[in-house]
C-alpha cells in the first residue's frame, strides 16, 4: 500500500540479486502477482544458525570453537562479497546488511553457510523513523553507532558478526536483555567480557579476533569481512586441524538427524 516502500523493496531486491557468491543465498527472480510482491531464492536444505544454537543449548553443550570459527569465516566471506558489490558504472554501492543475526545465517546439512536477506534490512532501517517497532528484537546485534542512528558502513556488519561469534563460542547472550531499552543501553555501553572469563581454556588467538571485531569504535575493529575471514582461517590453521564443510555438516546432522530424513521425503 506504500508506494515508497514498494519502490525501495524492489530496488534493494535487485541489488541483492547482483550478489553472486557461494556464501550468500542466491536471488533468482522477483516480481508482482495480484498486488503481492515476491522474491524467489534458492532452496536451502538445512537450519538457521539460531536453531543450531538452540539445539546445542538444549543438549547442555556449546558449539565447538573450531566449527564456530569455520562458519563465521564463511559468513564473513559472504558479507565481503556484498560489501564489494559494484553498480553498472563500476561504483561501489556501499551495501550494508544491517541485520547480521543467527536468524539470517543459514547452515545447510552439507555444511555450507549462507547469508540471507541482504538489503531488506536496509529498507526497514530507512523506514524506522516512521514505522514504530521495526527494529524490535534486532537491537542485540547492532553496533553502537547503529543504535545511535549514525551513518553505518561495512564495519557495522563486522561488529554484528563478532556478536554472533562471541555468543556461539560462549553459549551466552552478549547484549540481549528482557526489554529493548535495557538492550539498547548495553549496546551503547559496549562492555564486552573476554570469552576466557566465561569459558575455561578458551583459545587465546580466537579471543583476540572476537575482541577485535567487537571494538566500540568502528576504526578500531577488523575493517573488512575479508580481514575477519582471514584472521579466523589463520586461527584454524594454527590449531593444526583442517576444518571444512564436511565437519560442519556432520555436526549439523548430528543435531538434527530427526529433521533431515523428514525434509528429504518432501524433497
């Protein structure tokens, strides 16, 4: 019903369709049918990362740090591809996801991570001043500059992915509180406990990467998704064990073996 919103939705969907990377869910087509607008994307056979975290928590375990590092390295590569997206004239589009959360990071049963919903959050963010509640529930993964309403760039996505990695490897929530106001205050204060104070034996190299991504000031963070990914890959190599998609896939299927067979019947 809102022409301005429809225009922005279509613009952002077209931009998202231009991202072609293994770690980003592919947009195939978009259109209109009987006044309903739609986007057709690739089917992903797997689970949102939030579901992995929830199932692991139910089992009383934390996702192993080497698997968390592998998944976040892949997510960082997908984000980097979007951040580097250029228009027809070769100009950098400065695309920022703005909603990097465990709900928007998807893990397939064969171990590949895909970033989903690119660009849509940007539309929501633009309308936040006129549509109350559009940011509800997302505050816990926002950067300090984002909750202050300041201009954001790719380093906001770096911060959000840092929050995801912190939570994956500690089994705790970093900023999420019972009310949005309390969450907002925690994000603005940006007090980040070192993971080693929560998890004994936490890898020091991984801790430095997490803390670097979660610096309060954007200029003090890892600056690009590629920087984030390379740092995590160096950590994995330093452990002397190769961690690939098959390891992530085995862990995911171990958590969701009951769902896999059911969904494959439908496929």
